[in-house]
């Protein structure tokens, strides 16, 4: 992985969780793509972001089937589904089955694990 801030390493490499309502990406409403904060791989489109009220950036779908990888996480006495970046293996967050249609999924993602690439730039 490239040089990352200690805060980002805590999330991406050590499966940490940022405090809720701390991410500036919560109020990011421009068109564009959310990419992996570690490797830059496209992960979520702004079109799939929704206001979940959870305090973390939330999406109802990944940019493509293979963009993220999920696996069962039984840490902290809970059974959750962890979401990682397929390209680099970085920890992103978790996915829950209480999201909006059409998928019914809620990808609950740490803002520190993401970068935002606005449309028409780059
Ligand atoms: Zn990545």
C-alpha cells in the first residue's frame, strides 16, 4: 500500500472504524465516483449513495460485482459481513441487508477508506 495517514491505516489495514458523523464525505453530493483510499480502484458511484442516518457514507450497490469482496466477520461478538477492496484487500466497512431497493443492501463504508473523484475531473 502507498503511504497512508495513521487514521487511514487504522481503517484500511487494521479493520478500524471511524467515529460516526465524522466523514466529510457524508455531505458529498456531487456526481462522481468513490474510489479506494489505498489503491484508487473505483468502488461506488455517487448515484448509489443514500442517506442512511447511520453516520457513515452508505451505498446500495458497488460499482461492479467484482469491485468489492465480502466475507463473514465474527469479531466483536457479532456476525457481520465485511467489505474489502478487491484490488488491494483494504478494509472498507460492512454490508447489511436493510438498504433501499433495488438491491436491499446497505454498504456502510468508512469515509477514511474512500477518496472522491468528481465527474469531469481527471
Ligand atoms: Zn484498494
